[in-house]
């Protein structure tokens, strides 16, 4: 089995496949034969396992292995990209030739001959044990125990499903400028789905956790929380109704409300949308876009977070990037292409779904920093409104910033107090307008631990997100079911 990582030897994980500096030098020479403004080779090897249980029976179990490399050639704003699942010199050179042909135009320069220089790599998700070394006879008792705990929690629990997925991934990025960076990337996600029944009424609730971590991350406290939250959400939904429709104050609960921040605001701050003038924020850099209480960051350094990265998929060092500082739009999220366009350093935000995909500037772990107001004071300040607790999916139009989000669970706020539970609510609005309409920011930041996945241009990548409790002056509320 491959090592976790070897900072002194970035080639170690791919040496068994014949990958070394000499091979990369030949591939990059082919890629830049006609000149290029940038070029790189991205290698990836992953091993993933998943098990699932339903009705007391393990009904899903799989292990998959993936291996390949992608070659990218950049000429101005043109990107040529080709990949191969064959790591032989012949196949890689063919991919390099294909990428070179796609990237048409006149390059400003030809990178020098590849001379290796190892890039330092951080360690934001240290682990002690590969997931590939964890046997099924460890995984299956875990998910069976989650099921049994759920049934034992309340007699109204009618059905339980549990899953555990995990994986090891090794990446290696070799750039035409000689930079070589490697990373070992663990990932795990556990989930519990519960159906509760009372009379003829049936409702579901779920909870999941995810991280770049190893087996030790599943301590008893976390496993207990998974089960209790899933059961409690299903039980609460049994008695939940619909909120009144219309515009009203909305209090976004700390945690998963960060999905609204991610979708309605975060995507508009990815630099490719701004470089192409398709984002509503493309002309607002350095200008006020929110109250002074609002500071938003995108943080790749968050310890063990699902969206954390030691190095991005271009070999650039990652960081915590401040997007909005005290209401002022301070930075976009940059890959190397957009950074060159704006004349700024990359923020380490170049990401790709796999070696089959080109790089795009993407979010990592996006959250709003806490304010100074206790959450109880925020709720007390609302005469009548909605407390949005658990979010599902959402959609946004990047250009206009218009969004629609699905709130699975929430409560009404009546006379400054949380009252009746509500379910299946839609929030409809405009991201920049909501950002500007924030009136209070709580002191209780929570980075949600769920298995969030972000989609963009047909690519999906793992992300994290979070929020403190936040009061928005006015949002359109609708949907729901009786």
C-alpha cells in the first residue's frame, strides 16, 4: 500500500507507476513545444469504499480504484486539456500533444526546461491510518450500531438507513516552471436516514458528517450526534406545518445556513465569472457590498474540514482568503489564469473534480466570521418571522444573483420567541440584496460538518460552509406543505 505522504519525495506515491522527473520533463516538453503561457501535468490515484445498510441488511458494498493523469496547456485565455488512464510515456505524450493543439493562439512565452523544485506542503488534515487499511468487519458493525441506536431512541422510528463512505487519494502536480507538489487527501462521510411514523403520517429526517480525516474521527460523541439529530428531525417533522407566505424577517441559524452564503454570494466571487463579466460583483471590487458587521472568508486551512486543501490542483499553496472585510469586497477566488489576468497572486483556489477535468477557481470552506450579538438577542428582536435551521439544496443565477433555497426544517418566530416547527420551506431572493439586508450577526459561528458538494460547469468538488446566526431584514418565504 502507498505511503500517506513523503514531503521530501513528492514522487513517492506514483513511483510504482513509473512516474518520475524524467518522464514529466518529456511530457511538458511536448506540451510546450509551440510555446505556452503555462502548462502542467496532474496525476491522481484514488481508492474509495462504501457500505450501506437498510432493514437490518447490508445491501450496498463497493470498492473502486481510479488512476490517471491530465495535461493542461494555457495560451492566453485558451486552455487545452487532455487526460489518460494510461501512465506510459507514449500515452502521456499523446495527451500533451492533444492539449497543445487545442490551446490555439500566440503564447507570450515558452516556459523553461523543467527543472524540479519541490513546493512545501502544509498538513491541514493529518491522519494516522489509511482508509484502505480499514476492513469491512470494522465498517459494518459501525453502521449497524447506528441503526440500532436510532430504533432504540423512539418507538415511532419506522425505518433506518445508514451508510459509510471513505477513501484515500494521492495527487501530484508538476508544472512547466519546475514546481512539483504532492498531497495525500483522505475523505470520509457517514450518514443516517430515519423514517418516523405516527398514525398515517410519515416523515423523514437525516444527518450526515464528513471530513478529511481517518477512522479515529468517528468518536462516540460524533456517532451519537449523527443518530440523535436524524431521529429528532424526523420526529419534529411529524408535527410541523407550513409558514405563512410572503416577505418577512428571516433568522438564519448557525451552521448549514452557510449554503445560502455559498450559493447566493460565494459563486459570484469566483474570479472566472468576474473575469468574464458575468458576475454581479465584477465591478464591485473595493466597494461596500454589505454592512460593516459582515466579514466573509474562504478557508482552505480549516483543520480536517471536508473543503480543506494542503495544496490546490495547480500546485499552488492554499490559504484563508478574505473575500469581504467589514462589508468591503476585498478579493475574488483565483486560480493561476485569473490571477495572471488581475495581476495578483493565486489564492490557491484552482480545483478540479478529477484528472479528467480542467481547473476552475472554486470555493473550499466558505463562512462568515462571528459578530458580537448573542443569538437569543437576535431572535428576541423579531416580532414575526422565520427561523431557518436545516437547509437542503439551492440554485442561483450567477449573473443576477437571484436564488431559491429549500429549508427542510425551521421554526416560526412569534413575539421574539421560537414557536411552531415548519418544514419544506422555500426562500427566494437576490444574493447581493440579502447580503446588504443583514441587520445582526451572531457570536456563534458554526462550520457545518455535513458532506456538502459543490457543482460548477459539470464538475463536483467537496466543500465546507458555515454561518453564525444572522438576521436578514426581509426575504420572500413560500412553499411548504400541509
